[in-house]
């Protein structure tokens, strides 16, 4: 758990005891912002927020929040503002703003196809090389478009092998299940320079009474994925025993899945997605399947290696722009996309191959150039899916204030979830006026947070960062605090 910093005990505002008795003095304090001397500071949250903290049985030292006026830089209110906290996915506001600031919203990644051998009358007598450039959002539809582009360029038959080059990233070996023991969940997928469709396969499990079986439909269906179906079609009603589907990936066999259990004909179909195969195997298996659907021919094998020096350029396929990637990353809190952004910043500043150390160094240099005082921050992998990442609410508020005044403020601010409307805030804070609350959310075991902007009825926009680090956050204790802060801001500022 994060430790409490000394600055939190010294720099808290901004409530004089007399403020509770005088509306005029309250107005003066809010306008002046930070108290002139720590001796005058009262280490308390606004009364409604303090009451909410107490009602949730949270110790005050487990909660940090700060409200800042980004126009003047003044602190409006805060609690434990310098205490390093685990931010969970709210750290993505740092990663995404830094990427916009360093790379620009029109930045794109390139996936390349090269050929080695003779291409004549649509037949390649040699190898096709697929070279990944770290595209954070090579969806299945875009992967199909890439394959279609090769067909449109005249390639029909590949007589050699498919070589996948993913050397643009150089990463240590990681266990995707190390964080929480769930290696096949999409939020745990690891970055790769040739990442396709988040390495995900969606399964539909459907009782088929007419054929007296249970069907499993995989989308996509990589040609190298083995699916064992041992689900029985049960008789009678859909009960606990006749409505169970079990999914297993044998140890060290990411290309093999085993289904078991039983479903009655009256059971509704089951739908779920899992991360399978290795990144290069997934890219190969899905490409070959799409290639054959498009009428292409291929009977060779996969090789994973750097592009041969004698390979010739054939197709360059551009990603979505960084502005679009940032929006997807923040709206839907994509860990993989945030990790790709951090690696890309490192590669852009320090050259290939991209590494975590280069990414962290790029963030450190950027924050120093920006005067953001992030020296003590640990960005780790840039996504927030980490127990090592830590930052104070004041540090994060400074980043958000800088973003508010940046040349790419519209792109960044529009990327944050809108309360009650979209993204990870779609079902939260629905009573806030439409468009008035834009906050990145974050959740881990024992952690909950929000970070972004709140616009008050007067039309004034403030920065809000709120982090709770306590086991009770797992039971929803932090959400009422975030909501109370938003309500207080919209009712008092």
C-alpha cells in the first residue's frame, strides 16, 4: 500500500473553520486558492465529502483527492495530495497525453509486407514476410483489409513460407497470468510488434437439438488452433448441472483449448472471449484463414525471424492515427494499447527496438522538459495494470492541467469517458449534466480512482483527481467518494 507523504500533512486546503459560517469568506478562500501558510490549512475534505468518507468506513489516510483550477493553477481543495498512490488505469492519462504531446495526433504505425523470391502472374515463388510495426489496434477487420490489399496488388499464391518479423519490440519474457492468475483474459494480453485483434478469440457455444450436439463457433478461427469439444447435450431443463460450460487451456499449449460440461437444448447460447496462441502464431493462423477465404493459396509453414536483407517491399499498411488510438485507449481503458503507446514513445526518442526502459526514459525526459515534476513517479508499463506504478494526485493534476492548455487539448479531452454517456463511465454519475464530467476511471484490487475534468454550471472547468487505496475499494467504497466530489464541485464552484 502506498505510504503517506509529508507534503500531504503540510499542503492541504483550503477550508478555514470560519468558512463554514461565512459564505463570503468561503468565496474568498476559493478564489485565492492555496492558503498562504500551512498553519492556516485545515486537513479536511469538504463536509459532504468528509461525511461520505466516514460513511464508507474509510480511514482518511487511504483517500487522496485534489481539485485544481487549470487556468490559474490554484488549488481549490485537496486531501493527502502528495501521497504516492497506486493509480490503476487513471495513469493512462499520463501515457496518452505524453504520446499526443510527443508524437502528434496524426502519427501512424506501419505494418509491412515484403516478398523474397520471384512474383510472376500472381504466384510468389518464395516467402512472404509480414513485419509488425507495433500497431496498437490491428483489429480483425483491419487485418482482413491488409490481406485484401495484398490480393489487390496481384498476389494470389504463396509457394514458400510466411515469415513474421516482430523485432520492433524487444521485451523480457513475461507470464501473462502473473498479475492475477488469468492468462487468457483480454486485459492481461502482452504487447507485441505483430499484435493482431488483441490475440482474442470469441466463442459461441450453442445447443443444437436437431443434430443432438452442442456446437462451438470460434471467431476468428485461426487455422492453427485446436478445439476439443466434449460438451454433452443434456436432456430436460436448463439446470445448474445441465447448463455448465468449462474452458481449459492445457499447460504450455496455447494453441489447444478443451471444452467440457453439459447444456440442455433450452439453455441460451454462451458467449465469451479468451486470449489464445502466441502473438506470432495468432497473426499467422488468422492471416492464413483470411487469405484462403479471399481466394489466396498457401500451404507453407510459419517462421518467426527478422526480415531477410534481400526481401523487397511490397505493401505498407497504415494504422489508425494516434488521435484515434488515444480515444480508444481512454474510453475503453485498453491496457494493451497504453503499453504500445509507452513502447512507441521510447522507440521514437531512442530508436529501435522499443523497450520498456526506453519508454520510461522518454516519459521522464518529457516530464522534465514540461516541468511536470514526475521524477518520483513510476510509470512501469504505462497501463496501470501494475502494483509498482505510483503517483500522487497532485502530480497527475499537473499533467491534466498541462493537457488542458496544450495544442492537442481537444483531442485529449475528447478521449476521456463522459459520465452517463460512454466508455467506462457510461453507467456512472448519470445525474450530472450531459457533457459536464469527463473522467478516466481506474480499478484494481484495493484501488479505485478517477482523473479528468468537471465543468460546473457556471461554465468553468476544473481538474479533479481522486484515488482510494484500501481493501474496501473492492466492495465499492470508493465510488461514492468520487461521486460526492463531483456533486460538491457542481454545487459549490
